[in-house]
C-alpha cells in the first residue's frame, strides 16, 4: 500500500477516535450527565486545524493526479472533495457552540447537542464515503509515479510549521489515550 494512502487511512482512524470521544461526551450531556468540555474543546482544536492544513491537501493532490490519469473515475466520484467545505462549516458551527459553553455564554442545551450530533454524523458519513469510493479509486487509478509526484507536491506546498505539526501530534497522542467509556 502506498505510504500516502497509509497516512490518509491513519488520519481517518484518528478522526474516528476523536469523533467517538465527542459523541460519548454529547451522549453524556443528553442524559444530563457532566461532560468533559475541555476534552471536546481540544478535539475541536484538532478539527479546526489538522484536516484543512494537512489531510485535505493530500487528498486534493491525489485527486488531481487521478483526474489527469483517469477522468472516467472522477465522474463516478462526483463532488466528494467539495464536501470538505460543508465539513468546515460543521466544524465552525459546533466549534462556536463549544466556545460558547466554555465561555459560559448562553447557548441552549438542545442547540449545543444538535450541532454536536450534526457535526459527528456529517464527518462519519464523509469518512465512509471516502473510504468506500475515493481511496479505492486512488488505489485502482494511480500509478507509482502519481504517488511520488503527489508526495513531492505536498512537500513543496505551503508547509505546516514544524511546531504546529508537533502540537497536532501531541494533541493526537493525548486525546487518543483518553478512554471512551
């Protein structure tokens, strides 16, 4: 399996784990149990940065190579990468709700829970679609040189500063050790 695809899949596993944590806390709140808002806030810090700075540019680079090599496959994928814009909107909406609760501002409990559920459901749907349709298209349609060119393209793009990548890695490690009860 190409290293770039392994990275994308690893990112998806991390994202699923973070979604599990958020979903667990939302479920607790729906039962009027205490939730760990700091944990949700830190998870949202990850969602506000890593996907758009690291993960999505990699998918886009591979998608562009696939479009050149196999335009017939692109037609069957539809607007799968356009969903990144709607995901960003869900991240913003739920992130604002989390910020409001952390700042002890007024936001209705139901509004908070609905935004959280919508965020988690939308993200999960998108991950599933990519894993069932996009990743197989990459595997079937790209040649070794496409993976190499994409890796160079990503490396030469606006690089995420090392300290920011280190912060993402630290946050990932810490959040991924949190138990989901």
